[in-house]
């Protein structure tokens, strides 16, 4: 299998990318946008499996993360949706891709939806995986899921959030209980997932600026984000993916199903936030089947 890695220059920074397969194969390439904001490509690495069908798969690390340029001293307002949209556009141009499908996981799906509402000429298909249509819905769902955690775990989370001590080991241990239920149910976590989590701990700049200290304590710049009122502007065929135990609960995904005209939705019954890891073969088959008639 042909594999090419490189960097795209972007505003004086560098975006690392990897292409698995041949971009000139004649099949619609798939660009994969990772989550976070502040994750790396590692935990969504499994989507390279789709290259076995002859479709090139492009992974990249968003600036500030992974193998791309890190900017730990950047101010919080530097990190914005507009920054990452521009980076995605730049990557498509750098790779000289004319037509493409875009898969975004979690925050990547939010970014993908933002990209799609602008109706770029080259975008032919969209996969929104495990993403909320608004952060209000995300936080409401997280609060409901937290109520089902053991009482002592709930108390620990609330105590540290109130005190502003969310960097304490006790808080993170309590958060891990939530993550094992609603982020990745495979425990211990697979190596790909562990690499991403280690990278976030090493440099949490983007995650803290845009999200907050945890998946469910959202106090960053995305806290008021929504795309619900713009979803009718997404005109390409769209696949929604979520897990039955997902922190992206059905209520957080439903507006996508209601607001996008050409849409289908697959819920993976044994998965939480990472069907591409938890039910890898079935997830790849689902995405591959969706893309097959599109080129």
C-alpha cells in the first residue's frame, strides 16, 4: 500500500499529513478530521482501512496538535473554528485534491459540518461521526449521563469543578469512570487511543482553550457553538454515525438528521464514542458502503 507523509505550509506553521493509497486512483479520496479540539490523528487511524478498497485516505494533525506545529504560547482567542476551516482548505489545495469526501469525528464532525455549510465545490460527501449539533445539547446530555455515575464519582467531579481544581489526579480518576462508559468501552484503551490521550496530556493548549478540562465540563470558546440553524445549507449526501452508549447521545445528533436533506444515520449498538475502534470492521463497512456509489 502506497503511503506518503509530508507537511503543508499554513500561515507560517506546518500541518502534518499522511496519504494512505493513491490520490490519482480515480476513486473519491476520504479526508479524516480528528476530534478534540486538541486530539491527534492516532485514535482515528483505523479509517486507513478504507484504502484497501482503492480509495486514498488522508489523515492530518490539526495545527497545535500531534506532528503539526505546536503553539503553547498562543492566546485563547487564536484558536477558532475559522482557523481550522482555513487549515482544512489549505490542506485540500496543497494536496491538489479536486473532489473529496470528508469524515469528521467528534469535534472533527462539527468542523466538517461548518465546512459543508459553505458548500465548497469539491466536497461530494460528508460523514459526521459522534458529533453534537450544538454544545448546549452536548452539555445537557453529559449532565444526564453523569447522573448515572456512582454517587461518589459525581460528588468528586462536582467538588473539583466548583473549587477550580480540575487538574487534580482525583478529578481525572473520576472523569475516567465517565470515559470508560461513554468515550471508549474497550479497556484498557487501545494503543491508538492511548497515543492521542498521551498527546493531549503533554500539550493540552487547544483542548483547554476551545473545550475545557474534560469532555463534560465545557468552559472554552466552543461552549456556545451551534450549527442547528444552518444545517439546511448542507446539500451533499451525509452519513451520521454514533454509538448506543455514546456521549454524543441521540438527542445531540438528532438535529443533523432533521436538518440535512440527504442524510442517513447508523447507530452502533456495542459502541460508545468510538465505533471506528469499538466495532472497527462494522464501522469501516458502513462508511465504505456509503461512499461506494459516490465514486
